[in-house]
């Protein structure tokens, strides 16, 4: 949208989707178009062409998260989104950006799986980790907003440096954005972390990562609507230390199932993680509580029932 050709290019693509996908949907008597993410902008046009109702899923937080250009464009984009017949927001934080506009409601993602934890000793042997070091992982796409760089700086702070704490980054950069990984490697070298900060790349087997980690950090620098990595870590029984932004506080209960910190500050993150390193019994208690709490509140059946309820409501309107 910010580039010179962005707007006309996007307009042409939406028109093409409306013509091709919309005609197909109309031909097949589609009742509901369900757009799975708000970054897919043609769902409304397709639904209108098909004469169908439109359910728009919102898995992103734009307000205050996309720089000056994004902030300027957000009111216009919000006006586009609220044209939908229903707005399924994955968290209260995601819903709040609509200020009551449109037919928005909260629909938390359900757990599609719980990776679990490989036994600690076996997991650490697989990843080549010292059996007794304090290990903290960040799971998710490598970017400038997931906070992998915040963990790197936290590892250089005295609370974690003096115990030789190790950080794991499980995830890879988005296509065409390899600079985020390059920047992390440069930061690791600048801080002199060496093998104390390891980039594992994309990991299909999160059970090994969770089994090796004493904690999972989510030091997001921008609001994260409802990070499934946090959901899965907590459900697997790993204590989560996260920045209290976006929908994370709807997953993690401070002092009950994990720890919340007010900002992505490396010193605060390091201090909070050190508390868990010094008190492994507390860490185990938080992890066990999370493993019981999160699946109970975010079971997949509950999400499926809510989606079906919306489908029935929209079908009735049509």
C-alpha cells in the first residue's frame, strides 16, 4: 500500500478475485464466505458478488502496530473490515481496535494440538545442550516484532549472564525477509553470546524444544493478537514469561500460569527469568497450572461450536 504501484495493484487483484472467485461462489450457491485473515482483503468483494454473507476473521492488531503509514491507513482499512456481516476477533485486544464498530465478537483460537514435552535429558541431548544450564526459548517467525532480539539482549544482562543461561530461537524468517535472521546473528556476535544464543530454524518437533526449555519467552515489541506459540507452550506445561501486550494476557495468568512483564525491556525480562532459574519449584508449579488451565479454556470443541453458531446465524439472515 505504501509503494507507488501498491494501491492500483491491490485494486486490480481485488477486482480479479471478485470476478473469478465471486462468480464461482455464486454459481455454487455459496451462503457464507469466511475470510480466514484480515490480510486477505478481497473476501468482502467476493461475498458481495456471490450474494453471500461475509464472516471476516481478524487475527491481527493494526492500531499502533504498523508505523506512521499504517496508523494513517488504519481508519480507512477499519471502515473496509466492518462492512462484513460478522467480525470474528481472536482476542479482546483484537476486538478493541474496532471500538464497537461493526458486528465484532471475540472468538479465541482453539488448541489444534498440544505438542507436549520430550523428556528433558533426551531433548537436551538431541539439541546438544548442557543438562544443567537454564534454557529459555522463543518460538515463532523471526521478525522485528516477536522480540528474539530482546531475548538476546536479556541474555547479556547480569542476571542471566552470570549463570550462563542459554537462549533458543525456534523459527525462521518470513520469505524475502532474511535480514531478520542476519540481524540476530550480528547481534549475537556483537554481544559476545556465542553458543549461548542459538538459532534453530524452523522446528517441526516443538516437543523437543519445549522439553529442553525451562521457560518460553514472548517478548513481543508490538501487540500480538493471540500468539499460538504461547498457547501451545503453556498447554505443554512450560512456564511462559511474556510482555503484557495484545492478547497474551488472555492466555497467561500472571503469577498463576506464567509471568507478565510490562514492556519488552531486556533488563526486566532477564530479572524475571532469573527468578524462575533460582526457583525451579515455582517454574514447575506455573507450568503444571498452565497445562491444566489453557486446554480447559481454549479447547478446540468450544471454538468449533462458536464458528458453527455464527454460520447458523448468518445462514438464517441470508
